[in-house]
C-alpha cells in the first residue's frame, strides 16, 4: 500500500508510448490491486471464516483504491477516475475468484 501511495504521488508516469502506455498502466493497476487483495486475504484467512476473509479483503482493497484515486486528484498532472477505481476493484475481485477456486481444490473447508 505504501508503494501504491508513493507512485500515486508522482506527477506523471507517462512513458510517451501512447496507447501502449495507457493499456500497460491499466494492466499494472489491475495486477497490483489483484496482488493487494490476495495479500489482504492471506493476512485475514486465519482470523476470519473463508468467505468473510475474501469479502473483507476485496472491500479493504476497493476502499484503498478509492482513497488512491482521491489522493491522485490532489497531485499535479494526475487525476483520479471512477474507471481506474473499477479496474482496481476488478483486480481484487479476480484475485478473490481465483483464490476461491483454487483454495476449494486444495481444501474444501477453506473456501
């Protein structure tokens, strides 16, 4: 979360590659928030029931994504958008679906 905060505080991360840069940054957003959601689930899985741990992980990740977009609205050269928040949340949801699918395969009680 600290790395996300620092990168969000940079004035511009544009590489000048046009649409390749734009798509690449969206993929990095998606993947980064998928990783963050998975890490939250890992931290919560022994403290909460399986479904609750996934739901809380997605909720915390999505809330952080919203706060990150809000933070970007104060950084010169950056702007926060609902589309970016949706991409970030989609990453967290995808991670949760994958975790649920593969955790169930390894341990039916865990998912």
